[in-house]
C-alpha cells in the first residue's frame, strides 16, 4: 500500500467531507481515505497497482471540488 495527501479545495461543511470521502473510497484500490475540512486535504491509502494519484484527484474534481497538484 502507498499513501498520498491530496489538496481538496471548495469544501465548506461536513457534508462536503462525507461526499469527498465517499467518492475516494469508491475507487477500486483505495483502502482508506481520511478527509479533513480544516486542512483542506485528503490522506489516502491505496494500492498503486490499481489506482494512481491522478485518478484520485479526478474523482475529487468529478464530485465538484478542486484538487490542485
């Protein structure tokens, strides 16, 4: 397993955190995702053979949030 922290901009409440957490955990290869409103980031543990950080950012952006590199 690998871990990465990605920025998540545009979250304003607990519902946003749950939404981002849900889209990340739904990706094949994601073992865990801890999303923080305070730090505007997501700490993701994932299998690099199944998913890449670019796919994690794309899922966040698909949910309506920004994920700058």
